[in-house]
C-alpha cells in the first residue's frame, strides 16, 4: 500500500525564492530514491493562511519513506 507524506510549511516572503530553489533540488534528489512515486508543491491562495506551502510526496511503502 502506498504512503502519502504531507508537510505544511510557513515560509516568510523574504525567503520564498530560496525555499523554491531548495524544494526543486530536494525534489530532484528524492525522484531518484527507491520506492519514490511522486511529489508536488502547492501554494495557498490566501496570504493570511497560517501555512503558505504544502508538499505532498507519495512512496510505495512506509519503509521506503523512512529509509
């Protein structure tokens, strides 16, 4: 059974560009990992929402995620 990992992140506007660059590098890294299925980045539509970004990663199993 696949496992979905969701992470809610609050990124200050002054660090948004840095965060997006690091997320791209991190996504490239995990794409090569065993058991990796997919990843996506979502941004809140409201600037007043507590979390501005959400990352979603899907793995084949919990064991793959925890390696």
